[in-house]
């Protein structure tokens, strides 16, 4: 058959602002104009180490506060507790996310792996809940990091006192600047990230190196620390036990893995990569994750040693000079005010830009899920409108929490740990499905540790779950409202007729009017088709002429869009039947009618019987199960798509 003509869609008035906002968005399939027929927006790929810097601004920036958190939680035991964190990083989180990168190389992360385990609406709601936790993690990463950068600004001794008390305004300014970078483009964001990571890690090498030299040359410092540890905890076993108990408080040091997988589409692949098997991209992502974990582990261990041994415990307490800025304290103390201020500036910059990896993660996740579910508007496939929306949400969170770092810490940790736990569970189930018993057991142990850590964090800081619940509720409400609003769209990406179906349509178009009869398949015996044909001819006073039955089977009503494969068959040597599968009967019939019209140049007629039952109940059935009051919904879908009544296929009900 010839390529179908385009179904007419109301012209959209040109707007320079809209064109700029939607720049880079893949074009809509205008034959069947459901906007979700498009993939997520694409971007120029980069070397894996460059993308590592984009995720590293989140991961590496935790050096700005992680040593202080460890000192407050574990005291003299901070280096031992940090070793536990490193062990879980290298032996737990890293293997988990390397497996996630292999199983989900297009940036969907562990959410996609878990989605495959469920079906229908259960899968969609489950994904929305996990997206709620992801939004909690990523958005709070933006707001908390910007607030922490503000704290480093106002606490610097060289900063004018007039900035004291202006934390909210400064944080909003930093978030606006971050959004402006992403409005410019991903390439610019990655370029900034590479520069910031290089400078920040270099300065930390200097600070930690000087600190280690001071530790090595101070007489008796290490011995005194060891004696104090023994006096407090008795033996190494007790030390490890205590370190395990305080470990959940150090969990922020695990941030960055989920964003590392979410930004995988930006990793440059190999020349032999295909969409189904992007092996080069997977190798690059694994290098990204491994290199970042090794670098961060080295910095975490050495920073915990120098801060624990060189900073008086009182300085870590709230109000102390090392509270939330332990390495900055050492930079000022041992390298002078000038270097210390430079270190502060680098810390502020990387903390400000730590939200970049979170922004990049959300810009990859949202277009891969919500539009596919029909739970986001047309503009959700473009980068710039999403940047504006996410920046506005970050503004709201900052205002609600008064740019307070501590107030947001619980939500941040909850989001990180829930996503990591879900990833561990996903790879455990993947190993089980693959028959990898050892892998299943190993990943199962990791999942148990992360679930324990998540539970302990929730018990200690329940405010994190409350904040996450608000995100989840907002996402579910907005998503379902969007799905409801879009339910009358065509929701079909393509229509393909097999040769027999084409023959039916051509034959009717050449010899007589195109009359289709909608039939709900039941027994499919001769009596069913004979009765349906008699009823339609009686209700509409049709002449005794041939018709073609159309039968739609609902496959998964929770899907939003589908491609229609139409099959023709002759039933009982007499009745011509077109069969197809879709997520909604009315939308599929409308798409078929438009396809037939465009293919033949003649407007088809379709005939229905009235559906029995309460009209409101039938509408709800349509929204949830894809069936219900089919006739009026089919006509309404056609009216939405084709504004010209003269070109609109005709719907008859009797």
C-alpha cells in the first residue's frame, strides 16, 4: 500500500519563544499526532571521563561536609566508620550499579528493571512511586547543595556581614544560575563540570596532603589516637560493631551512583553500538562508575584521618568552625587565609554545581517515563521547559525550608538510600532470572545491608519519608490528571495492515461505501456475527450489502500509545473481520478510520450498538480498562483530531 497521507492537525501559531523553548525536541509523528510517539530528546555524547565529572560534582562535592558528618557520628572512630562506608561503596554499590548499567543502558536505571517485573497499572503506579523518590533525591540534591554553598559563602570571614540572614536569596540566585546553564545546553554544563572537578580535587589533594604530613610528623599523634580508641571501645571487633551501627548516618557518602546511571545516554559509545546493544556505552559507564568510586574512596579515607586527628572535637559541633566545613577549616589553619579563601571559593562552586548532575538525571528520566505513560504534556519531551519547571520546584523547596541544610538532609538521605536499595533488589532479581546463584546471593546480601541502612535512616529521620511522600503524591496526582486530560488523544503511533486487511479495504472502496461494524469478540461463532449484522441493518435500515467487522482486543489498558497491526481474516467462510490489539478500543478505532480515509480518499462509516449500563461507570471503565462507552468516545477522539466535519469519518449508533 502507498504511504498514508497525513491526518490534518490544527496549525500552531509560530512563536519565537516557543520555538526556542522546544528547540531540540524530536518532531511529533503528525500522521497520528500523539506527542508521545517521539523518543526522549537526544544530546551530543561525550567521553566517559567528561560525563564522570558531571556526576562527580554531586559525588565529589560531599567532601565539603562528609568528613564533618563522620566526625560527629563516630567521633574518634570516624576513619573506621569511613572504611565501612568505603567497603559498601566498592563491594556493594559499585557492583550493583555496574550491573544496572548493563541491564538498562538507556538511562532508565533500576526503575526500568523493576518495571518489567510488574504489569498493567501496578507497574505504572510503582514507577511513579520510585520516580517520587528519584525526584526527592535529585531535587533535594539541587536545593541542599546550593544551600550548603550559601553556608560556605556567609561563613567565610572575608565575606561582608551584610550577607548574614540572606541565605534564601543567595540560594535562589545560585539555583537560577544553575538553571541558566542548562537552558544554554548540556555541552556547556559538562564543560563547567570538568573544570570544577579538576580544580576542586586538586585543592583537596593539597589540603589532605598537608594534613597527612602534619599527622606523620606530629610526635605521638597516631599513637595517642590509637590509645584513645582502645580506651573507648576495647578491641577491634567492638570498633567495627560500633562503626556498623553509626554507618547509616554516613550514607550521604554514597550519593552519585543513581545519577551516574541516569546520564548514561551522554556517554560516547563505540562504532559498533546499536540501540539494542550499546556495548561501548556500557563499557564507558562502567569505567565512569568505577573510577569515580575509587577516587572518592581514597579521598573519603584520607580526609577522615586528617580531620579526626587534627581538628579538636568541639569544632565539629554546631557553631564550631569546622561544622560542615572540616577540610576548609584545615585549609585556613595550615595553608593561610589566601589559600583557604580559594578553597572556600572552589567548594562553593562545586556545591553550587552539584545540582547539575541531579538536573541532568531528571532531564533524562522524566522524558523516558511520564510521556510514555501519557502522564506528561507535549513539552515534557523538550529540555528547556523541563529546566524551567525543575528550577521553579527547587525555588519552592528552598523557600519552604528556608535554605536550611540540616532540614533537607533527611529527605536527601532517604531518596538516595531508597533508590540504591531498589537497585540492589533489581539486580538480585535479575541475577535470579539469569540463573546466577552466586550473583543472586551476593546481591541479596548487599540489598539486605542497604535496606537495613534505609530503615535505620527512616527511623532516625522520619521527616525524609514525609518529604518524599509529598513528592510521590504530587507526581501521582499530576500524572493521573495529565493522563485523564490526554485520554481523548489518538494515542496511536502507526497503523499497519496485512495484505488481507488491505484487500478488504480496497474492495469496499472500489465497489461501495466503506461500512465498518464494531464488534466485541465473544464466542465468534456464526450466530454472533449473524446476530450483530441483523441488529446493525435493522437499527440503521441498511441495505443488504457487505460490511467489514472490526474487533479490538485490549492488551494493556495502562499503556498510553500503541502501534496498530491490523489483520484480516474470513470467519466461517463468510464474514470479513479486521482484528487488532490496542490499549484503548475507541482510540484504536478512530486511528483505523483515519488511516482508511487517508489511504482510500473516501470517508468511512462505522456502526455501533449503544452500550448498556450507567454512562458514568462506562466512562470510568474507559479510563481504567480501555473499554466502556465506545461509540461517543470514538466520535470525540475523531473530533479532537479532525476539526473539519466534512473530512471526519462518520459514527453511527443504534
